[in-house]
C-alpha cells in the first residue's frame, strides 16, 4: 500500500526556516529569518527505468570502455573494518557472482567486462552465471527483462548494462546494505557508495508480522480483501473486513496495523494510534507500526516520542527501512541534536536506493548550513533537485540554491 501523504505539521514548518549560508547572515537557530525555505514533502515516484531501443533501430557502438573497474569500501555499523574473508557480490537481478574479497582496511575493487577479471573470487554453488555473463547477448539493460531479439549485448554500453546491478558484501552471520550501480564511468573507472554490514543478531524485527501466519484461513482471506479495499479507498468496507478478521483471531498484528491505516486515512488519529499500539502488543517485532506511530507523534510536535519510536524501529531492523532513518533524523533535528541527526540521515541516504525519501537531502542541507558548511549545503540541495525535480517545493529549493551559490561566489572573491 502506498505511503501516507498526511502532513508532518510543525516538522515541515521547522524545515522552512531560512538558514544562513554566510557568516554575514548568521542568526540563531529557530528564529525564522534568513534560512532555508526547504521542507520535506511526500516522496516522489521512483524515476522511470531506462527503456531499450526500438527493434528497428540500428545498433550503435558502445560509447564507454569495454572494461569498467569498480571500487568501494565496506565497514561495520560501528565503523570497524569488516571481518577477514568478507566477499563482494555483484547482484544483477536473477544472477549473482562473487567478484572480490575485502582487504584489511575495508576496500575492494573488481573488473567487469573482461574475460580475465582481476581478483575475482572462485565461483561457488551460489553463482548462477558463468564468467562470460557480460558477453552473452540475451541480458537486458532493463531490469526484469531477459532478451532483446534485435540488439546484442555487445552493442550496449557496459555502464548501461550495470544499471540493473547492485553490489553487496557477504560473510556468515552478517547482513549488508546494497549499493546500486550508477550511470556513467570515467575512463572505465567508477566508485560506488560505502557498504554497511550488520550482525544478523541485531536484525530481530520483521516487515511482515509472524502472528498473521498463525491466523485461520478465513481471517487471512478477510485481510487480503481488506488490503484490496484500502487500495481502492473503500475504507468502510476495509474496516468491516478487518474487524471480522480480528473477531476470528484477535492476536493478528497485521490486521490491527491495517485497521490503523484505515482510520488514519480517514483522519481518525486517536483510533489509528490505538490500533497501531495493539499491533505492537500483538507482535513486538513487527516494525511497521512503530513507523506509523512515529509519524503520528511528529504530526503533534512530539519530537521526543517520535525519536524514541523511530529508534525502536531501527533497533529491530537497521537495514530494511530507510523511512526509519528519515523520521529519526527529522525528529532529532527538531530536538536540536544535530550530530545524531546527521549520522542518522547519512545512513538513511545510503539505504534509500529507490529514492523514496529525497527529503533527507533537505534535512542534511539545513544541518550543514547551521554548521557553516555552505558548500556542503549547496551540494545537498542540488542532490534534492536531481532526485525530486518535480516536487512541489522544487521551485523554492531551486531559488534558495541559486541564492546560496551567489553568496558562495561572493565569499570566494
């Protein structure tokens, strides 16, 4: 189900503060003068993926080198290097290969596009492709598609083919974040974002309630029908179905969560809060209710509670929910804990591969501006406009960016 579009209330007003970007315009935080006029908005749709050329188009020669060398770094969440023997995997959808090992400092590098790939780890049972993967003609540049009958992979730029791939680390007892390959390379070289590793013991939470699996078939069927009704905005119908499911099996955390959604979508906040809390009581490892409760707390300016709830979600699962980092950073920002807010927002940016929360760039831009880092603030505003060019506040952000750039040039002179 789509994420909520309800407002974060005063949270948005706080981010409207125009923060100084030059010493001559310094003001105390929160006075509402001369600061950034940026604010979080509901996340934009994920940008459309690249579509393949039409079949009648003549193949073009690759515009980039045939070989690309990929480098990056890996660290544990506390900043320590990864365990000795950590392996780097290249995940291209339905294909996974072990490409390199990480050195003692956490760095790695591997080559793609060459039959004799430098440093590649010996294949094991998990490898589902051969070493000639990037030379086979039936791999699509468009994720989810396996063939272009009229276009050989050899005529498609290697950097385009890599857009369907992600890089991750692998070591027993750990889970890692993934980083997506980005378009473009410089003379066959590209550096990807850092990868974070977490001990599996730390990931205790779930994105699907385990209690829902124990529900009788009739209750499960009612929940499925209620989910469809919510998508069609048939809220009353969804409520009837969910209450019926709860009447059969009251310990179903997913049913309580969806009932909270139905109430929230009808702006019945108190009922929504009660339902979300019942979902937590039914299954304390179910992460999603904590995020909904954190949003409700934000809408009421209860920053401390919002920070605690989002922290709880991150304790349960620090990998699967970029939204938790966004909410946590926003709450901490309003509590004026800038260091913690910055750490949280930077972790969230590394996890948000689908660009669901570009507003994190605005939070970080404000933090950096308050720390007198004008160039860093400019960079974050530019990234926001790149990730969300059609956002409602894009014109305001663009105007503020231009103003900051002019002031930065004046200071340099």
